[in-house]
C-alpha cells in the first residue's frame, strides 16, 4: 500500500487542539502527550516494517499496520493509572470505519470510553474522560476490505487542569523574506509576503530563473520574540521533500525545531516548540525539477506582535432558517427578472459554447406561472446562430456561508448545458478565474439528463480536474428538482431533493487536492449554454427553443 495523505504532526488533531497546540479558540486546559514511546502490543502486524512500536513513536513517517483481517486491536501501556482527556489518531489509508476505545487499570477488566461505526479516517481527535493505565483501540470494520488497519500515530493525552495563554496566529501580514521570488507571466507576483497574507489563492514561489535549486527558504519576522507551538504549511505541487522548520532571534543564527526527509506536499500541520522572532522553512531537497512554493505558511503560538486577520462570519446552524435572499419569479408573463436582484451578463461565452447570451426578454423572462424561463433559441444574433441567457447577482447580492438552493427543471437535448453556480466576488475586482473560486451547485448535460454534477474549482484543481461528484438520478428533465449547497467554514454539502450527493470537506480538500479558497463572498449565476467542451455539440435532434425553468432561488443563513 502507498502511504496516505498525512500531516507532519507530532501531537495535534483536527478540530480539537488544546492550549499549547491550539489554533485560536482552542481549549484552555493544557494537555500532555503521555503515550509516546510507551510499551505497546497489538493483535498482529502486517510485516516487520510496520511494527506496533511504530504506532506511537512520534514519527509520522512510520506506521503500524495489522494483518488483513477485520478483528484487530492495538494497546498502549502508560505505565501507571493516568487521567485521560483525549485520543488522537492519524490514520493511513487503511482506516477503521468501526472501532471502540477501551480503558483498563489492570489489563484485564476494560470499560468502553468511545465507540463509532462511522469513522472516516484522516486526522481524528476524540475527547474522552476516564482513568487508565492501558488504552486499547478495538478495530472491527475496515475501510479497505482487501487490507487490515494502519495508522501513523496513536496518541493519548492527559489534561493537567492548568491554564496557559491561548495560542494564536502570529504570522499574518508580517514582513517576509525568501531565497528568491517568482514574478513572471506564470506567477505574478509570487513574492514572499503572499505566504503570510491569509489568502489561500495567492502563493510564494522561488524564482523560475534562479530558484530551482537547493537549498530554498522563506522566513517571517513575527515582530518580537514568540513561543512557537505550531506551523502549518499548505504546499503547491513544488514542495519540499526534505526541509526544516527553524527559529532565530536575529535572522542570522538558526535553530531547527523540526525536520523531515519524507515530505509529501499538500498540507503539513507541524507541532514544533521553539522560541524566536523569526521562523523559517529551510528546504534542502525539492520534490521535482522545479523550485519551492507555498500557498500559506502559518505560525501559531504566543508572544510576537500579532495582527488579527479579518474576522470571518459565524458558521450558520443547519438547517438554516433565516432567509436572506429570495426570488420566487412571480411576475407577469413576459416580464424580465428584477434588476434589483439580477444583472444580465450578455456576450460571447467561454468553453467552446456556440450561443450569444442576450439581455432580451425572449431569452430570459417570467412565464406568469411563477417561474423564470431561460430559453435557448436558434436565432441569428451578433454573428452567432443561437441565443440564450445568463444572469447573476453580482453587485446585487453576495453571500459567504449558508444554504443556497434553487428549484429547477432542466431541458433535454444534445449540447444543452443548464447550470446553477457561484463565483467568488473578487472576480469583479480583477482576480482571475480560478483564483477567485467557483462553486458549481448543479450542472446537467442535455445528452443524459439522468446524471448531474456538483464541482469545486480552484487554482490547484479546476476544469476537468475540478473537485466534484457525478451522481445519477431519475430523468431530471421531466419535473422540477431542488439543488442546494450547505456551506460553512468546514466545507460544503451538496444536495439533490434533500439527499446528500457530495460532501466536500475543507480538511480533506486541503490534504488531498490543494488550498480551500471558499471562505469569502460569492455571487449566484443561472445560465443555459448551448454546445461547448463539456456537453459536446448540438445536432439535428436538439430541440429549439429549449427552456430551463427556475421556480425559485433562495439563500438561508
């Protein structure tokens, strides 16, 4: 088996990171890792290279893996009865869907502290309460039936009951320097400061003419001496295979607080303790022929001279019930959509489409029955032989987070391409696609209206390589259906008729595809395209006129 996407982390876990390890808002009770290098036993091992002791050695480049059977266990002996506050597991690909955590003081009688049948792997942080000398994980259902179970680290934490200053982001908008910077047609500008701007769609890269060499480095000046507890690196594909995290008081003499020779790119969350004003990533071996590049380099800890980044809106509680935008399209037959809510977007389209988008009522108007009609017509217009409509809420309504939904009936026919989607509002200020982000809530191809698509597009995954899902349904052209996305700071969940069809977790995307660039305002788009790279060409069977009917669009927060 190949190694899973992992985080380079010695003592951290998703979502629940405490005092000395915390991101802002973490728990206040300091924790101690009590399991590292303690005696361990296991029901089995896959082979000599993945022993039980590799599962708690503090090295995320080594792992324990079991025999290829469903019933397995792994146990750590803490040496004495200890108050337990949390279990952290860094799974390899072969994770457990179902498992329990058990405590024992004598290695004979066990009590259950936690159980799940819906494990999803990755980084798990499990709050628990109890006292134990022996902590056992019983593994009962495999994610990969052909293999056993495997994790990079199994960690047991004990809470001390004391308080420490809350760790916070120290590096935002701080001065930075690098061994070199790229500033050309392919990356303009990719200067050092872009790694510390809290903007995951901008990046630093070494120079394409002088920087494709080893070593390569970038550092940040925190403004004053700081106690560093965590560093988060979101790599571009030009990542470091070998690198160190270093601290310094003068930007001249450096002390290493973390090193690896097995870097695998994407996202590294590094628990590393050190004191200094300057923090540096010092790369010594590139992953390929290019240089080094980071979307974000975030330093957490206490001290320094931090500046808080702009606050994000609070996450909605789902089901969200506060209606913040709605159009029910209840106007009279032939009337155009409300221009206080919608902007027409006329012109020649992209993606190889053959229509011209017009602002005319024959292409976009209400039908008097409570629906908006977007109509594709065979019609000569502005040098094109087909017309249709595209409209959006740009400069009228933008949203960040919430439930965005529409009830739509799509047309059937080769080459037809109805869509309900969103674009990052910074596109209106000149940020090019895909750096602004795109959220495709619904796309249907008229050649097969029993399938639909929900997809995300970003600099690291876009076009045919977008992060998304194709899903099957009934013939969607025969009736209205409700498409929706529920979106917050943790991810997006896409629904068709209130059935979940795609779950895009921020954590998963960052660890498998690249930066999550959707924590900012977006606007809504409706359009009906004709032809194009995705749906393919129209032909003699394609009906004209063809209509996309929209019963309503609503946004809840």
